[in-house]
C-alpha cells in the first residue's frame, strides 16, 4: 500500500448517506463551493488521478508532479475534516470514470470546470442529469461583467473590461475615480533591472512522504515526458502555498511594478510572485490574494500592476476563451480544428511518436487559427539540448525546462516573439507552451499564445502583433551582453523583425498601431530588405 493510500485509509469516515461532489484537479480548495459551507460529515468528494489525461500531451514532469501532489494533499486535508473521499485512478476519459460511479451515488455535483477540455469530456454526464454543474466560485468576475464591458461584441479589449470591473468592484477606486488618477500604471512599469536591489531567491520547499511518492510515481509512469521533477521547487501543501505567498508579499510585490517587464539571465523571475500555478489549481484563491494586495503598504504602481494581472488579464482571457469556444467560434465562422492533440514538436525532438489519448480520445486538438498564414514547425531550440546561439532564447528555454515556468515578459517577448518572427504555426507554439509550463491550461494558454503571443487570431483580442527586434530585448534585459551577436549591429532578431513586417505588410497596413513601424519599414533600402529576408531564410533553415 502506498503512503498516500495508507494515510487516506487512516482518515476515512463512513461514506454512507453522503452528498457527493466531483472535484476537478484545478479546484483544490475547501473554501470554494459546497465544501466551504456544507457540513463535512454529510459530504463526500471524488478525486480522480487521470493518467489518460496526463498522457494526451507530453507534459513537463514538474507539471504532472505539481498537480498530483496537490491533489493528494487536498484529499488528505478534506478527509481530516471529516469529508468522505473516493480516490479513483483512471486510464480513460473522466466521463468513463465518473459514469461508473453514478450508479452507486445516483448523482454527483461539480463546480463548472475551468478547462474547456474537461467540460466537453463531462458533457454527456451533465446532459443526462447525472452530473449537476454548479457555478465556479473561484472566478472574480461573471460572464455578465465581460459582456457588459464589450457591448459591441468582438473584437474584445482587456482595457474596457478591466476598467469596468474596477468600477463595479470598487477595487483601487476613490470617490468613483481610480486611485492615483489612472486605471493603469503600465507605462510607468517598464524599467530594466540594473542588478540592484537584489532579486529574491525563490523559496525552497521541503517535500514530505506524499510528495516524494508522487515524484517517484511520475518518474515511473511518465518517463517519456520531458523535464525533471524538482522537489525543492514544488509547493504541494497548504502550508507550502502560504509560504510562497508570504514570500511573494514580502520579497517581490514592493518592487514588482517598476521591474514587471524586466528580464535577466541572473534571475528567471526577478520580482514576479511565481504564484500562477497555485492560483490555477486554487490552492491560493484569487479573491484572497487580491484582497491582501489591496491592503499592502506598497507603491501604488506595484499594487495596481499585480491586480491588473489577476483581476484584469487573468479574468479577461478566460472570458474570451469561453466566449469564443477556444477560438473555434470566430466572427468569420467556425474555425478548423486539429484532429488530435499536438505535441509541440516533441516527436521531432525525441525521435519518437507521441500517441496521445489513443482510441478513447474523442476531443479535438484545438483550433487552428493563423491570421498571418504562419505554418512553420517550432524550432528544436525550444527543446532541451539544441541551443540556438541566441543568448536570450537559450537562457529562457533553459529556465523553462528547469522550472516549468518563466514570467510573462520572457514568455511574450522572447519565446513567443521569436517564434512569431519565424512564422511558427500558432497551434504548435500554443501546444508547446501547454506542455512546458506548469500553470498552462486551455483557458489561459490559448488566449495568451494563439491571440496575444502569435497574433494567430488577428485583432480579435489584441490590437497588434507583439513583436520586436533586438533593441527591445537589449533595453529590457542583460542577455545581449552575454551573446555572440551585437544587438546594434548583427543580431538576427532585428532582421527577422523587419522581414516579418515586410512579409505581412498587406495584412497589417490598415492597423493604426502599425503605421509608425510600417513607415520605418518603408525607409529601408531594397538591399536592406533583401538582406532581412536572406537572414530569415538562413535562420529558419538553421533552427529547423
């Protein structure tokens, strides 16, 4: 018997006569839904360790360990409260595992899953009435908030949504006006980090027997998956979550604002809180962290910058994902979808074939938008052991495979930027992020990559492609000083940028936010334009 099974058996209570709840693996909180207000002695929960789900894509092992360790600790926490726990190990879709339990329990309740994939999987059970769907209480905003902020429908804009929910909630508002005189301090939060004050070292966690056992299970059952399990970087218990949050409050948030967009080879996170994975599992609740930050005695720019990320962007992208059915519903019609889940280039990197969900998989592999016609495969340099020679990209890729994480600017302005300049297919790029990052779920990774990172859905959610040459990376980081290329003379990223603008000039020419850069493009000589395209072809060929 495993350590977890033994501990759970020791805490189990009589399961008879309970009202049963299915708890998805990203709703791991006793402070949400029926668990937060109903008598524990009258409740039972079903938690499912789904190996089929974990094998649909070659997810980073750290991600697998983080989800599984938190799921097991949550089950033990609820058992200790007197909640009956049914622990299920599934080798197929959730609907099969839960369908088998409905004959025993009669019905199950479940808060509406955040993941579209899980909602579709469970759809037949909801339609039959066996699984009763409740409102997801982890969100800070309602669908109505989103719809009222976008009265004309798409294109959707975060700024309008953020202003509306600030006004509705009263957060950082004074006499119905934004604190400090403006809703966003984003323009003030763009300083490069000069090396001082020192960036905080991320906290280290002490793994207990449950977490160690999970790491061993991941190594045993998911050995083909990339990455390694780093127990010291794996928060698994409620105490771990609290420790991480207190560290973030003390060591990160006071300086988060001014250095929010900075990047450094000496610190993968700088003053970012690293709580996104725990927020998305609901081990830390969004409403709690926002309430805490509102009360902190820190600069307003840092306070607003953090709240904009959680109350603004995080909520906005989930509404966009749901409103567009994961970008399947577009103003121009229903989008084409991949037949099966992509592996983000894992097969080319490993030399093997990823089999995904197999015959039981009735879910598609996601929408295939490409507003700019980008179709190239993701370069192997996004995988371990294949350096590109670009110091910025190589450092961030190394960070990702070491930590299953990087902060939002390295994701956007290094990883997504370079892939977009190379015309990488948005779907393959999104699949890679989904696989590599511990905090990635369809509702968050697809808007951030298919829309924001790659401009794959055009102006549906963002106003322009978020691309840059070497000058931006040089200004906001210290990568370039450790690179073989000079950002002012021979860095190919600058040529890639100009070649990208020239290739897609017709698609972008009517975009008012692109007029200035397209005007600058028009001033480049024919020899420069030809050289830009030659660099693009050489780099794309070399990195494939």
